[in-house]
């Protein structure tokens, strides 16, 4: 039997839980030509939310065309411009126009240049060795608006893991060009989203950044326990298995309602359960969850300095006054400058966060793994 729980891919309609208000808000902003910057920790369901909201928007309004770009694996400035142009052309084209483009590729091969004309059917394709010149770059960035005006449509450009572009050596130049081109566009809206919160905030909330006040910043919260529990119980029941409500609640609590881990833990428990979940099945699923993610946790921890690991030990033990005399006696945190530097680094890496004056682990399962590895 195929598992009814899904993780590692975009959530399907059956696996998409709640987010009713988030979807409505995202659709309202983008359909009203207000750019959106969506920010949340890793694996909280941003990509699934955007995809679901855009699918609904396109079903409701046939003039809306959505372009999806994943910036995570883009490794160069030239690759960004090639990907941007290719995806924008594809999203704006109808089936006949796409057939014409494919025929051109077959008949004349990839053309190592970009010729921008008014009619989308006259766009020449370009090979992956194409390196845009300065004028090409601006033409490509203006391309969505040219297509939207010519075809009388509204294009929404969604760029996932947008903050990855900031790692490119040419990003500062790209950033200025993107803002200069995109802020003038009337029939194109941008949804820029990412999981490295502090990088995203530096790009969009820093008054010195070209993207400052580019649009509405949205912070994605967790799906609440009251929404997760019916989903867990009903999904088990639909597959012919039963999970008592206290185990469903325990799943929510142990993963702190983290979307990815909740689906993953449910999968391991469901897979181990013949008919009804017991304590044994639950414990097995939790062990599997920790063991599956352990190599990633180990790798992340090995990149930390000893004083940073000591700081995590202190936070794990519930210590909040990291510079206090008693803390310094118990943990090798270093001097005040080192403590300040390590706090900032661990926060910027989304390993810890400050909530109501208390430092906490961002990742609930990493906290469990770390606690097991670094006992008092």
C-alpha cells in the first residue's frame, strides 16, 4: 500500500493541511499586483503553499500565468538570466507557441543568442552556453512585462530560495538591475520566497538594499495542532489503520508542529503499524526519524567551532544568561566577544532563535539528536 503521508515533495491537495488564511492573503496580494516576499524556516511548506495558491489563482482567473523558478541550484549570473528568460517565455506561451519553439529547436538547433521581439512565437531559443551581454540582461528582466502587455495577461513570477542568488559574485549588480526593471512593471507581480530568514530580511528589510520596500513581507507561521490532529487521525483511518488521539497529539508536540518532520514521523509510524498505533510503533517511528536525519545533523555540527557547540549545550540545558559567571564556570563559551559572535552566527544560520527573551533550537528534531549526543 502506498503511504498516505508525504514529505520531500510538494504537498498534493490531499496532503495539504489548512493554510486557508495564508493562501487567501497570498492570492489577494499577488492578484492585486502587490509583490510578496515570503519568509519562513526550512521545510515549513512555503513551496507547497505558493504552488497551491497559484494553482487556485490560475483556475479562478484565466488571464493569470505563473512562472516558477527555483534559485537553489543556480550557480552563475548567466544561468540565472537563461533560466529566467526560458521560464518566463514558457509560462506566457500557449500550446501552439510551445510547439513552434520546440520545432525551431529541432530544425535549427539552439541559437547562441537571444533576439527579443514582440511576438512570443518569434523568440529564438538559446543554448546553455549563451552568455548575455549588458543589454541582454535588461531585456531579459523586462521580458515578463513585454509579454504580459503584448498578450494582455497578468504574469506572476515566483522565485523559490531567492536568497541563494545573494551568494553569486555578481549579485550586487544583479540586485540593482532586477529592482530597476521590476519596479516599473504594471502587469507582472513577483513572489520571492526563501528559507534563510536572516538573509531574506537583509535583502528586503535593509534600508540600504535595492529591494527595500519592494513589496509586502509575509512571515509564514506553523500549522496549529488543532489542524494537524484531525489530518493525522483521518489519514490513518482512510488507510485502514487507527491512531489514538493521544498519539496524534504526541506527534504534534514532539515535532513542534513542524510540517516536514510531522509528515515524516507519521510515515514511519504508519509504516510500522499493522492495525493500531501502540507505544512500540510510536517509539520505533521516532527512532527512525532521528536516525534518518542524523547524518545531516552530524554534518552541520561538525562545521561548528567547539565554543559554538558549548553554547548549544548550554541552551539545550535551559541556560539563557550565557554571559553569567555561573554559566562561564560550567561551559567553555570563550570571552564576551566570542559569546556575542557565536550567538549572532548561530542565529544567522537558523540553528537557534530568540523567543520572548529565551534562546531555543529552531529545529526540534536536531534538538533531540543533539541532546542525545551531548549528554550533561
